[in-house]
């Protein structure tokens, strides 16, 4: 799967790249913590992440994983005392 953060440019423009990088690191950690050991998350560049699910052949199961990942992003990410709401597609 490939995931792109929605309106992430606004984070960089408003808070600066340093804080944007913190947001990306926290999202990456959050995603990795949701996956099994054989599954991989990687930042492809910018605000895009790839999620490799090697043992999933059923598209319905992949959809459930995608929904679970999107649900995990509903919790705000705290950066320098600010609670940021992050959405992805």
C-alpha cells in the first residue's frame, strides 16, 4: 500500500521543517507499531509512506488493514505542545 499525508505542506509551512520531520517520525513509529514483524513501513519521500504486507493475498484483509491504519491516525500527534490532527489517503 502507498499512503500520502493530506495537507502535510501546511504543517511544514506553519511549524517549519524541523517540526514536520518530528510529525513524520511519529507517524512512521505509529505505523510500524501496528504491523507484524514481517510487515514493513518505509518513508518513500516527502509525506509518502509505503506499507508492505507480504503475506496478505485477500484484498478484503488488505482493506481492513488500511482502515485500521487510517483509524490509528485519528489520535492527534503532539508536537511542541500542539495537538496536530493528521489525515492520510
